């Protein structure tokens, strides 16, 4: 591990900062159990960063280094390193590789972020934009221009490398030369029971099959990641890029596209359907069933699973009592189905951490925040998306374990989701879900980070929800939070003032006298709470 | 003779001592120019000042600093102007020679020995007059060279006495038995403009002094009274100072007795002298410390009172020892270091090393106990950001950094980083809450402004329909002439202004200009609204068929049209279709019954006009509130209007229309009217406000131009529209030097011009925006830049009458000439080459290049571009053939 340059840099900045926080971060990284060198909570060498969230915690952090030593042997999951605040750049900031859309607005947004005192911005980088026409040619100019803006403002940059585009981003979900293959072989895409295909969403089963112009998707992803790593080397070197988020599936989220093909995943809150009916998935299922000695189980997916919008109780599979999911077959199928998801994540993250090894970045990946139907015992929506563990155990556990193995931070994109009546009727339980995810990560030693599911336009309580999720949580506090994302609505008079207030309240706690007092109290209570935890 | 003496402090030249801490210095005026609402938005140029940065850059830019070239990458230098108050001490004296000289005259002598251009500003008081009123002395008393000031004073220059080593004097002679009771004066030094008074009052020399024998009132003065050689006369300062008390005193004026006396006053003359202090910071390669060098041209002892801060915390602290030699610690709060005299004796300098951990350095110059020199720019402490070494880094060399012009745009980046640094710094300080609040506000404003900017760009409306129109505008496809475009090569002249109705003979007067307008290259003239009107300007029409107006009679109008036609110019009539004033009241006393040939009643008035009780349908557009809005949805109204327009075409000979206030009704009706009246050219006035968010004009005016384009679309392209968007953006771009506004996100012109050039009638001024109304006047003095833009660009340019017949005419004629020579037309292709802070450049049809803005620009490429026109901040090149 080529870590020494990073450490040197850190010390240099520590001199400039002279704060406990930075030293703390250095200590933390020395025995970080990660394969990718990472840095946290600090700024680029000479630039004094404005108060980040870390600053808010900075005061309370004094003297906690010692107590931290005690728990050092444990994984870094309860690290009280300050959370960093990022703001997502427009999803369509770059759509044709060479130009920045609404560049003036992006620049203004970045500058506003800096003035707000946030740590950085998040930039989605799409495969279909970077390599639009052929496997031989990349076009990075647009992304570079954005990265330059970020660097010029002295902000940190979190890049989300997305192999799959997002509807609404104004880019194809996959490069056209990849999609073209589907004409002859439509089974490279996820397929549901009735044969509906998710155009532009490559099946996990072909990860290592050379079906795309003689190459496997994994090889192409690697070329994409490596191309990025090489092209942006100097942004890694000067630590402009602090985080690389690896997109593990459609929308950059590790999940099956269990929503209806062509619909908007973000708006779908049904149970969904299993996506295991492309020929590659089916053949893997068959093989797996044969190996398990139940060849009959591998002929197809569950016959009694509900349709996309049906209630879990309408059919046999997910029925609360006596549903197929509890039977050996159900467990067999769900375990295999979830295992495929983890296997895919494992392959891509393993490749990514190899590509970015030695770069001073933190690796992260996003999981879905499927809080609907969470109240059902069978967790049908999550199971359809691929999150399942036998014997009603924590379905996020296998994923968290895999994340931890790669030193990958788990991004939970639902820090703003509040409980409300409407969701409750669909068995939603965001609180429980968050706790469950945190438990899984805590057990396996994966860090978590946060995002919001949507702009907090409708509920101002969303902001207080975010605040409490990222600030006052004691265990498994997110190591960074990214507010998603800049767009017209984000800057609209309906939203921006509220956002401004939010950031002020979390970032610049010491701006107001009142806050100053509050901070003191908060720091005190934090300390006490920590003592209590230790005693326990 | 008694001799008095007093101290005259003339100008207090002492600044209050420097406070510790920078918060005073962190004074911050944040721009956030918030123009007022309304169309005419005065823009205040916001300027942010922080510490000495602004002035420093200016100063450094003017004067390259020696030493900076040694290691350009690792050093920077700031030069601050200083204003130092230099005092010269001397004396002034007043002498009264009571003994008559050879001519029988007594004399008063006023003199002083301080160099300067001294003026005696004086007057007299007569016997028996109370108070301090002055009168002018009789002419025989006035020395040569005297100048009367108003009717009560005289100014007489003091003249330097030969062989006197700089003594100035003036003599005033008077008769011994003069009725004048006293001479009053003050001394004035012309170069500094300083007045020297005596204890805040005029000097007063009593000529009718009291008899000797009184107790010298001067006894209680701090300065002694000296008996002179005319010992029998007594004079003292007190009686000088408060003559009103002494002269009419109890001793009485039993006889005229001139007292001779001599009195001296101390004079302190203060001068401001311009000095500089230059601070150079270099990186010391051996020690990795920073070498800070002070250099000033102030002679004498100069002490710097200084401190440092870390992390931009703006908290003064003292660096650890060793301190530079001759350093004292001042109350454990600051260091005071005596600068060393330079070898050539012209000033002082000193350099010392500072640890690299410090991010900033504060200082004040101290000359003596009472004289502190601070940052002139903001009156607070000087601040040098040491981190600039890193920020500017080794890659940029000084030459590139320094010549930045001091204007707000170039500072923006720096300012933000400064603000940012301050936030960090200040927020860590307690006890500065109030200041912080101000700062916060400023930062919040800046954030708001940025958000507004971003919002306006992101909130881009759909423009699909428009892009389709642009495609239709493809110049490669031959377009038949239509009333939306004319021939495509039209150049419009607005043939009147807001005052044109005053003569009553405008048609005749305008007719005389027809030849000239033709020779200038205009193809269309827009004549004023011709109908009978409630308002003299014609925009409140009443009887549409009565064409006798304040501009002239109908016959004169016909004659005018004929003259223009002979000159080869088409004539547009100004048709006001949106509203019409009624001739009669209805039963309720509301004016909504029309007369004349179009004798409509209240059914022709829109129902939603609150003032006129219309019985028609609801308005299809905005309401004009001063007159009944016509309901164009009624067929009889439309038929009548069509008939009227056709009548005007036939009877008057108009070639087309300028349509007033078309916001007021649906564009589809306009299409109807135009199809019926078949004009050669038509243009509508669709004027509404541009988009502003949080008080700033948005960069993205797509919504605004979309509304205009929508209207043109509704007319089916049968009419063009005035490109109000372009005018508005030109305002902002020119006024604030924000030329980047002149390119939209797609690299096209940001007005209607960019979307549908063939229907855009570009203009910079009209009778409403300019003239004597000035509702939205084009930035003063920048009209030629505006014309250089619209007359080289696609679209159909319109030139305002006031501009044609003004000093601008030669240049405008030149522009029109270029346009015609290069055959630029309304669909010409434009390629924007530059749209930056102070430069906009564009290439039109690959045969013409123009630039506006202060920045230098030269066309590049293999072609041979020759300058066709050039002036203040504009330049036009054409391809040499």
C-alpha cells in the first residue's frame, strides 16, 4: 500500500490546522483496515476549509482521541470523525462528454456551496457519456471542466462512477455500442417473469461473460474506471477527489431493477418482481439448483410471487403466514437471488478497489433505501431487490460484509425519509430500516454515509430528520452526507432558503450566539453519552 | 509695543491610535447590488473591500515593485498608499504702526514665515457697529492685488519680502483718523486650502484702540504680553480675540487713538503628503520561513506596530522570539519594530523572517505618539495574507497576477475567498458578534445571489418550438418577403421622439429629413401615431378616422408619405389597436361609448377592465389601464379595425405598421389584421419586464424572450417584434461590464435575436425608453457600443431619431454603411467568438467581425481583416476583398 505520501501530506496540513481533529484523522488512517487508502474529514493541504460539519463536532472531539484508542481494535465504524457535507451537482451537468451544461449555473452552484461552508460536491460520471461511441475512445473534457471548477474553488469532489445512467439525466443508460448488442441478444438485460426487459440494465449474470464485443461487462467497467483514474490522476494527487463512489447497478445503486420496466425506480413503492428471467440468470439458477440437488427448483423463478403493484398478501410467495418464502424452496431461491447481487457487488468493488488502490480516496457504493413493506415479515420489496438473508436475519448483512471486505463505505440514500401516514399504510418504516442497515454495517465494520432521497421540498421536517440522522446519532454516524442534488428546484425560492437554513444550522453552528451555546450543550451531552456507552 | 503670542492649531492631523485586532479592519461592504424594482434598474456597483487587498492590487499594478522579479513565483508584494500629515511650524504676526508715515498713513502689517501661498482674507468694521459683520474696506485701503470677495471681504495675497528668508507680509495703509474701528481677517493658505483663524474666530485688529492704562487682559493668557518699543501702547491677545468685549468697553472712545502693537502667533501648517509602504513577502528557501520586507519612503523614525494571525482567525498574536532587532512588545498584544533608515536616507526599510505557520500579518505604521498611519482604503489596519504565497503558488508569476484591473468582477473570486477566510476566522471569535452578523448577512447575500443566478439558468423554459423556428430561419433557404421581415435587409428609423408633437408641424419637419435618412441607408421610417388622440403624443387614440393630429394634418401626412416614397423609404404607421378612448359617457357616466365612423359601444370594451365597464369578453392579454381596452374577440371590432387599417394603407399610403402595446391582445388577432391589410412590414411592441431574481438581472432571459417569441408565433410570423430582451441584456452587459451575458448557454445571442433573428427588431432606445420620458434609458455614453452590436448583428435594427440627429450620426452612418456593404441581413449567421467580462466579439456571415468592451481583441485566422470602424470600446472589421 502506497500510503506514505498521503501521511506526509496529512502532517503538512496538520501543521496548518493545528487542530485535534486532523491529528485524530491521521491516527485513524494509520491502521485503517481498508485496501484503499482513504482520508477523511480534512481539507487539502494549505487551504483552510470553511467550517464543515466536522467543525461542528470539532469542539466535542477534544480529548476523545484517548477514549478512541481503547476501541481502536474494533473496526472503524464508530469513528467519531467529523462528517463531511457534500452537495450533489446536477445529474445532467455533463451529457455529451465535451461540454458542461449550464456551466455558469454549475459554477455559481459550486461557489455557493463553498460559501455555505460545505466540504465539497458530488459529480455523477456516466459511462455512456465518457465512452459514448466506441470502446476505444473516451471523452472526459466535460467532466474535467467541472472538476477544474471544483478545484478552483478549493472544494473536495466525490465522483460517482456510474456504469448505468439514470432516467432524467439526459443520457442513455448505457453507451450505444453496448445497447446495440441487445438487438441480437436481448437477454443481456434483466428480464421479469412476463418477459418484460429492463433496457439498458445489464444482468448480473453476464458480469464475466464476454458478450459485449468480446468483452465482459466487468472488463468494460474496469476500462471505464481505469480510464477515469488515469485521466484524473492529478485530481487524485492533489486530493481534489476525496471519494469515489462506484455505481453497482442501475441508478448507481446496488439492487435488482425490481420495478416495472420503463418506470421511474424512485417513484415505485410496490413490492416489485424478481428479475431473474433472462437466459443467463435462468441458466445460473438451474446450475445452482442442480448443485443443490433440487434441479426442479432451477427451472424458473417462483410461480406464486406477486405482480409489481400487488400486495404481498395477494399471492402465496410473500404471504405473512405460511408464505413460500419461508419454505426451503423460498429460502433456496431468495438466497441464490440475493447471492447473485452480493456476487455482482463483490466483483465490481473488488475490481474498483484494485483500480483505485493507492489513491488517497475513500471508496463507497450506494444501496437502495427501500423502506416500503418493511413492516412485513417477509420484507418483500427488499427481497425482490435482492436483500435477503436466511432465517429472517438481516438482509443487509451479506451486503455489509462484502462492503467491509472492500473497505467500501455504504451510502444510505434515505436520511431524509420521514415516517408519514401515507407510507405507513404500505408497511413503511424508515426508522427500522435505517437501524437495520446500521446494525449490519456495525457488525461487519462497514462505514456508512448518507444521502437524501429527494429534495426536501414538501416537508421541512425532512431537514430536521437529516440533521438528527447525521448529527445526533451516536452509533454509526455517517462519515459524509451528500445533499442531492442541484437542479432548478434546488435553487428555487421554494427550496433554497430552507436548505440554506439547514446548512447554517449544521455547518456554521457558531454563527449565532444561540448556536454557540447550543453547541456547548451538544458537545457536553455527546461526551456524556459517550462515557455512558463505554461504561455499558 | 506689546507682543502677544498664541498657538494656532490649524488642522488636526492626528489619527486615533490603532486598535488591537482586525475586526475593525475586517470591514466589509458586500456588493449585492440590489437594483430597485421597475423597469429602470439603477445598478449600484457593489464593491467589496477587505483589508488592504483592493488598494494593494491597484497600487501594485501601477507601480511594479522592485525585488519582486528575483523569485517571481515565491514572492508577492503589496504597495499601500499612505497619507501622512506633515506639519510645519512657524509664526504669524500682526503689527500696527500707529505713527503715520510720510504720506500720513498708518499701517497694519500681517505676515508669516511659513512657506505657502498665503492670502489675507479681510474686511473692516466701522465705529459704532456691533457684532461681527464685515464690510469691504474703502478702495484706497486695498493694497494692490486685492480681489473683492462678494460684497464684504477682500482677499489680498501676502508677498514674500526680499532678502527675508521666506517671510511673507502684506501692508494695509489707512488714515489715522479713519472711521474704521477694526480690521478683521483670517489667513488662508491656498495650496492646502487651510484657513487659519484665531481660536475659532476671526482675528480682529482694533484701530481705535483704548487709551493706555487699562490692565492688560493678557495677564490671564498663557502667553505673555510683551511691551514693545512703542511702550506706551498696550495691546494684548485677549483684546484681539474678543474685541467685542474690549472695544466698546467702559473706557470709551473719547478720542481716536490708534494703538500701535505687535503680536506673534504660532502657526502650524499641516500638509498631507503622499507616501507608500511596500510589503514584500518571499519564501525563504533555506529556512522555509517567510521573509517579510517593509519598505517605506517616509523619512524619520517609522515604527511598525504589528502582529500575526493563524488560520485566518484574524486574531492578533505575537510571534515567538526572536523578534527583529529594535522591537518592543506593546502591552503583550503587538510588536513595535523600528524600521531602519535606508542608506540613501530616503525612507526606511526592514526585513525579518516569520514562521510559515502564520497566515496573516497585521500592521499599522506609527510615526510618533499621535500619528498612526492606517489603511487609507478603509481606515483600518493593514492586513497581508501570507497564505497567498501558496495560493498564487509557484506556477503563476507575479506579472500575471498584478495587472488585474480593480473592478468587481475580477475581485469576485478573491473576495469570496476572503469572505470565506473571514467566516472561518471571525466565527471563531467571541465578542465580535455584531460584526459577525454583518458579515453573515453579506455572505448570505452573496450566496443568495449565486443561487439566484443558478436558478435563473437552470429554470430554462422549453424552447422546442423556437428552435424549430430557427431552423425555418435557415438563410440557405430563399425566403419570400413577408410582413414579418420585409426584404430581410431593412434598416428602420424611428422618425420621432416624445417631443415631436410640440411643433404641430412634425410631418413637415420630418419630410425635410427624408433625403438625409435615405442617404444614411434607412429603408423604413416609423412615423408617429396619426389619429385624433386624447394625449398629444397620439397614443390615446379616439376617432381613428380623424387623421389630424398634433403632428400635422392628414394632408401633411399624405405628403410626408409621398416624400418618403420618393426617397425610397417605406413608411410605418403607428397603429394603436389595444385601446381606444371613448367620446361619450354611458348612462353611468363612464366613458365607454365611441363616436366617429367606428361608433362602438361598451360591447367593444373588454369585460375585465375594471374602469370602463366593458360588456365584451375577457381580455386576451394584459390590460392598459388608462383607456378602455378593445375587445378584439368581437367580430365587429375586428372587421372595423381591418377596414380601418386597409383604409390607412390606401388613403395615407402607409406601407406597414408598428403595433402599439401588443401585449394587450392575442397575437392571433394581429395575424388577422395583417393578413387583411397586407403590410410590407410590421413590428409589434411586446414590452414586459425581464427576469430578475433576488434583485439581480438573470443571466438567462429565456422566459422573457419566450414570451415575445410566443407572440410572434401567434401572429404566425406575420409580424416582427422589438427585441426588448436584447436591449435589456445590453443594458446589464454594458453598464456593469458583464459582456458574458451576451452569449446564451448555447452560444447564441441571448435575446429574441438568438432564437428568431428574422423577426427580431433590435433597438437600443425609443420614445418611451429614452427621449424626454427616459423610462429605461440605454446606458449613457454607450450608445455606439449598442449600435455597433445591433447594426452588425442579424435581426432588423431600428435606430432612434434622437441618435440619428446627434453627434452619434457619423458613426451610426458608418455602421449602416458597413451593414449594407457586407449585405448583413436579418438572417445572417452569427458566431460568437468571445463573451467575457469586458469583451464581446462575434463574427457575422464570415465577413464581418465586431467587438465591444474594453478588452483588447484582434481577429485571428488566415483572412485579411481590416478595421472598418473603431471607437470607444468598439471595433468592427470586415474582410478585405
